[in-house]
C-alpha cells in the first residue's frame, strides 16, 4: 500500500492539506495528516500519520513501514512493542492482521517529533529541556533493559514531545531495517549519527547501543546535530554526552550514572524536571494548535469494514 499524507500543517500547528490526507484509508482508519514534515532532513524510521477510526470515535498515531522495507520485520517489532513498560514508552495497541498491508497504531495525544519541535523553537532547545528529556528517556530505557529488551531505535525522529513529557516511538527500527549480520549504514529511515557503530556494521543491538543513540539524540536537541563538535555542546553537558558517543561500548556510562549526571542536584528523577516550563513556549503553543486542529478536522466517515484488518490487544 502506498499512502501519502499530503500535509504537515496539523502536526506543526497549521491545517493546510488536511482534506487531501483525509481521503486515504489504512485498515480501519482514515488519515487526517502526516505527523512528520516531509521537508525535514532528519531520517524517520516509519511513515507516520494522525488518523481517525471509521466510526469517528478514536484518533490514533498510525505508523507504516517505508516502501521497500520488510513489512514482516516491521510488524514483528510493532507486536513486541505492545509489552513495553516505562514512563515514556509508547506501546502499540493495534496492528494489521497477518496477510494484510502492514500498519500499527497507538492512541493519539498531541505530540511533536523532536526535529519539528526544534524547528518550531527556531534552534537548539534550552538546557533545561535537554536535561529533562534525557532523564525521562534514560528512565524508560532502564525499565526496558530490565525487561531484557534493547530498544534499538532511539533517534531524534523517534522522540515525540508531549506537554507532560516525551514519548519514545519506533521500537526496533534498527532490527526492522535489516537482520543482524547485515550492514545497516545508509539504510532508509536510519539516522547515521544515532546508529551505534557496532549496529551500523550489523552487530546485534545491545543495551549500551541505546546509550549511544540517546547521547546522539540529546546532542541533536542541544545543537541540531547528532554528531556535533565537542565545543558546540553546552559546557555542562559536554562530558556526559561525549561519553555516550564513544565508539567503545564499554566506555559508555550506565543509565543510572547518566540519569544522575543529567538530573543534577535539582531533581532525583524526571518527575522533578517535567514541571511547567520544561518545554519552550513556542512548542507548547504548537501542541495546543495541533490539538485544536485535529479535534476539528473533518474526515469522510463511512461504515466500518465488515472485517476490520486489525487486531487489538
């Protein structure tokens, strides 16, 4: 299935082009708009949309694999993400039935992909935002690692910013892109600077690779680049982010150490950092605009399919 969202207005705060997107159907959903700006230069592991159920009652964040990708690996990772725990986890709640065109969905809430938030803000995010983002994501990764899982998909585009904190999407994007043993450099959807060297060469994703990818994502939030020069980073974050980005996995910090370094003395955990003002005003305004635009978006609501091509758990 080839689906194009035709608009990013709702995602970034406007509304242009929504009618074009609303004529597209994926499984039981009608597309409202694309979540990601097609002009972005930051690779996105999935094609993502805001969509509404055929009865008009449910709005979701809908993801599809890239054209040419392996839909079975995409669905396998989507299925695995249903069991994710942690404060910023974004588990899938519905996915395509076997044999149908691949898609997965999770409940909608107003969110901006990190690259969109960066653009809306007009440049590097405040250090307070970067610290809160890092602690919240590190806490979630620690929970997942405790489940015996490696996220293998942390990147700027995978991070969705909501008013109450970030959400981490694109679970298993590295595994979905290519099987272990196959070089992954240059594959569609994978951001080169966020891809741990050991995974780029085809190695099996392991927890310390998530630490590397988190460091690259925080570097992007602070500078606009996943592999910045050291002096581009805020002075207070240079050492901790630099250690995350070392090529030697054994030299990267443990997540508990990373949380302590980012939280500092101001808070013990993300709850103390995700307080009013953690996001810049322009980002909050864009989230509010998106929420209003999605609420009022018109879609062509028809009868639900007799046999919906999805399963819910």
